[in-house]
C-alpha cells in the first residue's frame, strides 16, 4: 500500500467470458467499447491464468488465496469450509463489504459469501428457504455421502433448469441491471468499501436482450440453437459451422450487454467522484469452448480458452500498459489486501486456515513473483515464479447430466475418457503440461502452437520447456498432497435417501425430486 493507494475496491468477475471475444484483446467485433476505454487507464494482462476452469473453485481461490486442493471447494464438496475469506478479513478491518451476483454457486449455502456484510443473489430458483433450513442442511448431508450425491446433482440441475427457463424465452430478464443497481446503491451508502460483483450473462444459455441480439446475431432465434453443452459433448447432437456462428453471435451479444452495464457502473463512480479513489479489477473466472477440441462449454479440459482469462486492473501503482508476464488469479487476493493496507492472516473462526498478505503475490509490489524471498508454504511458489497451476477435480454434476444425454441417445461413454478424468496443469508463457488420471497426459508449446493442436507429450524432441514445466508440475503436486494417479470410480450417483431426515425428504418431495 502506498500513500496514494485507493481506499476502495470494486472487483468485477465477468463469468464465462473468454479473452479473445473482448475488444481490448484484439477481437474484431466491437463487443466491449466500454472496456476498451477502461483499458486506456488500466494494466491489461495478456497472460492471466485461472486456478480452475469453472466458477466455484475459482471464486473460492479468489476469496482465500488458496489453490483448489487447499480450500477443497469443488462439485464433490460444494462448499467452502474451514477457511477465512477475504470479505471476513476486510469486514473485520472496518470496510463495508458487499457481494452481488446472479450465479448459483456464489451463495450462503456454498459459504462463498461468508464475511460480506451485504449480499444478494439474483439467481431466482426457488423461494428463499430453498438455500436455508432443512434443504441447506440436506445439501451438506448429501454431498458428504456417496450414496446421496445424486440428490445434490438434482438440486444443482434444478438451478440449471431454472436458469435456462428464467433467462430465456419471452419472459427473459437479465439480472445484470439489477446487480449493477444494487452495487451502485451500496457504493453510495459506503465510505470505504469492497464491492464484489459477478455477472452471468455470458454463461449458457445465451438469451441476450433483443437490442444486443440484433447487433451481433441478427435473425437468430436463441431457442433454436443448441444451448445444452452436454448434448454436444455426449455426441448426442451435432453442430454445424452455421450454428456455431449463431451461437458465437449470441455469446457476443451477451458480452456486449455486460459491457454496457459495466460502463454505467463506471460512469456512476466517475460522476460521484469515487473513481480515482477506487481500485478496479475486471476479470473472468474462466472462458468457454465453442467446438474447439470437440468440446462445448467449460468442462473436461484445461485448454487455454478456458484458463487464460482476461484481467484488467486500474490502480495508481500500476501503469496503463499491456503486460505479457504470466500472473495468476489467486494473486488478486493478495493484491486487494495490499491495496487496502490489510495484513490478513487472522482466522475469523478458531481453527480456520487464514492466508496473510504475501507481497510476492501482490501485483502492486516491486517483489511480485520473487518467490525466493517468500517464507511460507504456498505450493504454487515454485522455481522462479514463471509458472501458474490449474486444478480440475471430477465434475459430478456435469457427469450426471452428460451420462443422461448419452444414455438417451443410446451412447455409452468410455470410462477411460476425459469426461471421468481429474487434471492438473502447470503453465508458463511458452509451454503447458497437463497431468490426466485416465487418459494420456497432454503437453503443448503454446508459444508456437497457441491453439494447442499438437500434443507433444510423447514427442522425441527433448523439449526443454516441456520438461521443465512437467517438473514444476511434479513439484506442485508433491507440495499439495501428491499427484492424482489413481482413477476414481466412474459411478457418480445413488438414489438412496435413507440418511436424510423426514423434513428434508418432505421438502424434496414438494419440489418433485422424490416420489
């Protein structure tokens, strides 16, 4: 923190937005003129890497400064426990804190909102008691039990179905304007604040507001294109080039809507003289695949369109420039603490793990990524700081949905496939190595092959960059508990409900999930 460090932080996550669809990153369609103007006064990072390819573990990492294997939040354990969050630390330090989103994973039942004095989730699935009382208790019980995990799948599937219904059709109403409205109200009522915002427009399904659809996908009926990635990934549905063009057009329209709403938020900060005294972070938690590598969505792989994400930061200690050095989203935890002059590291609850400020992980520090100067047990502080690490545990919800789509089409998914695999990757700007537990590993020279089309893991070339990256991954695996080398059982569900209490069973019957 410097004498001129801002007193406030606005942290914006554009959910599922890939870097190459944004104007500041060279996209040839004018999706984000507002962010293009923002980039003129921010640092634009070209090589930012997410710690996972989907929402829950990435946000848990942003809020704890830990890698996914450390904080443990994933689909088989879909809640953050035993870790003090950034919001808890900043609230204790006297900051006004708020979290507004329309993402089903960023809610009290996952504990991602722990510590925020104000929080609201615009993901309208069920009445308020859906995520409280017996159902919230049942959620934890179900995910702690292999026998009950299928019911947890169904609850999240309920959210997916409701999101598709509420976000689409003639009654569609993007929640982003409401998220921005509430953020503005919070900022106006606050003195020193940490405001966190997640905007879900670019997440499937794509049903953009009409004016944006007409600009980027004219004549496209969003209800007539494939909006279910699991159908495609299971091999139950084919998408031709024209349909991919329509899908990308709808995706661009959603991004353009985000851009207009962010511009409205930024303009309000400027009009109320809060802009100069606010550090602004804009990033994506992960990207999206639209047919690359034969995949749709953001599951089952660690390719760069998912993990090399956009990141722009406005802060007086950072120059308005483009940077090509590699950074990690997990570093943003430390950057926020550093900007606000908060050391952290004090558990909010006795027994919690709490990560204190490490300036070798702060983007604002002259010692950034100088890991030789660090004295903690951070498993990612390998070698000379040029590596980023990514983890992907088995996605039980997506697997259940994928199996259902495949079964309906008479398709049997091979057990030894990427669908049932856990993956870890080490990445630097020229090379990536991916360890996979059910299929052969993957390695790419991403400086020469940015599309990752040639797997060189078995190439007899003695590639030094690949060898060094694999060695860094092995060191990370050793530090974080060992490599994932034993493939998990492919069974991801069971219909038993015996362990649930009567009240929870009655509520699930009311919702139609039990007979």
